C-alpha cells in the first residue's frame, strides 16, 4: 500500500525533479516489485489530475488534464502502476484531512486562533475526505480481492471521496463553527470568514475549480457507503480536542 507522496503542491512547482521521483518513479518501482512477488498494490492518487473545467463530478472515464507539477506527477504514477502491476487498486481521492500531518483544517484552526477575520477561496469545489474513511474503504475493497487473479475485473482505478461537496470557504466556516461548539477558543467566528475568488489568492500551482469526484463505480463494485464530508471533518475535530486534553 503506497500512501507516500510529495504533496506540497506549490513547492513542487519549484522542485519538479524531486516531486517526479517521489510521485511518479517510486510508485512504478513498487508496482514492478509487487508484480514480481505476485502481490497486489494499492496506490493513492488525486483529484488534481483533472483541470476542473467539467461542470459535473468527474468519473473514471474522464480524460485527465493536470494543471500542476503535482497533478502531472500523480497522473504519471497512475499509468506506471497500471502498466507494471495488473493486480492494482488506484484510488483517486480529494482534500484529505486527518489528525496527523499538515492539512487545511489544522491551518484554519491555527489562523482562526491568531486573527480576527479570514479570507478564503470560494470558487473551488470538492469534498473534504477523512483519512479514516479512506483507510476503512480501502480495507473493505481489498477484502474480496486478496486472492483474486490479475484477470479479475474489479482491479483498476476508482474515485473515492466523501459524499457531498463544498468550497474551501464553506469548509472553513464549518470547521470554525463546529470547533467553537466543541469548546475550542477561536477569535474568528464563522461570519468573520469572507469569500474570495481564486484570482485574489494567487499560488505557484494552479488548482482545479471543480475537484468533485463521482464515486458510483466504487460504491457499486464493493458495496460501500461513503459518509458525508461533514461527518469526517467533525470526527477529526473531536479527536484533535481529545488530544489537547491533559
């Protein structure tokens, strides 16, 4: 199972060779080794393989067109894995959030504790997806495939993200509101979060305006139910609060 990646999307623009080595070359090597060992490989990819111009959620048949070094390197990883190891699951997900590492939720909590107001992009759409949900669904998908041959039609590429959709702005408002309900001390209230367009927050890497992923194939193939994005975010907030207690 390969969950390792160069995920600093903006920094990747300035260090493309490193991003390519980690995100594209290494998964290909893992896939070759998995094939040699008669093993299967689970590889995680991203909504950033798309350009975000589609008006509806992306499904697995849509043609990728990444806008960034990160997106291009992750698309290359998908192709390397699929070519080298027939027994593979490639799971594209989006806006991953958890209690470990850096992520948008933690950044918002930190800024909301330091500042009196926030400005957050409101024209990029997606679904915050909890790492715990990704782990659970991966286990459920793998269970019936452990002994499956490489000819089994269930191997392949799937979209996996929480149900529902929001913007970074809506996400920030929800995080702040729920965190305050849980007793976290924050200076910023949800109403003090202002929506701004992407053009007002330029970054080195371009992001897709539409990061919504259609998960119908995953749900139908493996009989899984994906929780609403708010549930996963709330669970992460509750866990963070528990970790802060003495």
